[in-house]
C-alpha cells in the first residue's frame, strides 16, 4: 500500500512537471508569436488585408481539400478554388469589399492579393480556368492599382465595374461601366456596358441576340439580388461609422501647395473615399459625401489619378441622369467646370445614356458639349494673340470662364425646371 501511494505521488509529481513544462512552452510560443508579429508588422506597409472564400451552397474545394458550407477560408496567392456539383455557389470576398462569385463547376487560381494601408493601391488578379464568374468591383482603382481577371491567355482589366464572364457560353458581359480587354497580350479594346463580347470571335454580339441566345437570366437575377444585399450591408456599415469619416472643412485643402503635404492628405482621404465609391444618387446623403471627398481628391491628386477621377465623375453624372436625381448636378457640374481643361475629351454620347432624356434635352446636352469645346478653343486662340499685341489675357480668360459657367448653369436650370 505504501509502495502504491509512493508510486502515485511520483506519477502526480511527474504529471505536474509535464503540465508545468507544457504551460511554459505555451507561454514561450505566445511570446515568440507576438515578437514575430511585431517584426512582420513593422516590415510591411500593409495592414491585415485578408481576402476569403466562402461556400454558400453545396460543395467546393480549396487546393483539392473539401470544405464546409458557410465557413470562411483564408485566400492566399496560388490558391485554387473549385466549385463542384450542380448549383454550388462560392464567393471570393476581397478585403476592399469587392466580390467575385463562382457558379458550380468553376475553377479559379489566385495570382495576386495586395491592398495597401489606406487602399490607395489595390492589386488583385486571378485566372478563370473553367465556366463562369461574376465580379462586382466597388473600389476606385488609381494609377498603381488593378483588378485583373485572366481567361484563355486574355485579360479583363477593370477600373470600376460589374461584369460577367462565361467560358462555356463564350461571352463577357459588362453590367455597369466598362472593362478593358487585352487579347492574348497584344490587342486591347474597351467593352462598354450592355455591349456583350463573343469570346470565340472577339466580335460584339447584338444585344437582342445576346438576350435571346446567350444570357443566363437566372444567373444574372441571382447576382443582382446578392449585389443589392451587399450594397445595403456596405451602406449600413458606413452609417455605423459616419461620424468618423474625414471632414474636408477641417483640412484647408485649397491652401495646400506643398507636394508632400498634398500626398499625405490624399492618402488620408482616399481610405474614406473607398468606402463610398460604390454609392449612387439614390442615397442622397452618402452620395453628397462621396462627391465631397472626390472633389478633394481631384484637387490633391497626380495628373494620372486626376484624369481617372474625372472619368469616374462622368459615371456619377450618368447615374444622376439615369436616376433623374437632377438636383445632384448642383455638386457635380462645378467639379466638371473647375476641370474644364479635361472636358475636351468628354464625349457625352458615350458617357451619358441619352436615350433616358427627351429629344430636346439631348440637343441641349450636345449644344453644351459644343459650347465647352469652342470656349476652350477661344482661350487657346487668345493665348496666341496675346503674344503679338499685348492682349489682356487674364481678362479674356475670365470672360471665357464666365461664359462656360453660364452655359453650365443655364443647362442645370433647364433640367431642374
């Protein structure tokens, strides 16, 4: 009995030593992890910008490993995602809020996943290896950013858009805005919304033929429904933190001339702007905040980003026209006027859906475009003349600017009336 008791005490002491040693090892492991994370955090300019994949229905694999429904899995470069069985649906959730949805029997391989601290640089690319995907890209992608989807040695490069690629039915369809397609690495062209592209011939498909013979109406209906839910959720998140968005009035942007300070302010504003880039005129409060931030970015940005932001503003302009929320033009038209040197490249017929306007309004809009172009040409002429006869260039330029502004205001009043 004494031997048994002694044996028990020895085992108990040994077990306590083992547990104590394990506890020490766990503490050491935690300390090492914290140190490693600190080193890692200080050695990269990116925060935790993780992207995930989640199965909504049926079955899928990540690198051939079967995974469960509604369980998020971390996405990494070189991962291969494949959906299996009929009606499987998986969603790639990019950290910036953009998404790509994969229908059943679809395979994609991740090529690049990078998002900078303030989302001024976003690099996302992947290969569509089989069947179909639907991507909703919500961020503004500046000069150093890209969202690329590769397919059959071709690439669809996106700036801000919603688009659908179907390799079985051989089409690319842009639902919103546009996509730049590069064919086998050498020939590039623009695919506008509602102009479906045949991926066999790379010819455009007549819309009527596409709707009748190509388009997967059930797939589009499903994705539009999920997109609406996504946008609603994103707006709810903004409202929860609305007071935390940067206040432009506190920054005195108009007085900043130092390039380094401009860059710092741009980086500060772009992070908040990215949360609002997807917002449309049907949400008046958030749309006005979005345009306010965009106007600040235009003032602070490089020439390349400024051009992209102005083009992005054209799409806002188009959305206002289509939604008939004409009072929002009060905040958009001044931005276009202040950047009138970039307006010469604006083709209203391509940017604005003129079919949504009356014939009279279409004519007025065309007149506005002509007036803006002629006014710009007049300024150029006055500059040349001033070199010869000492013409008061400043006064002439002010007069031309006034006429441009009057044309814009006249057109705005016409719409409001």
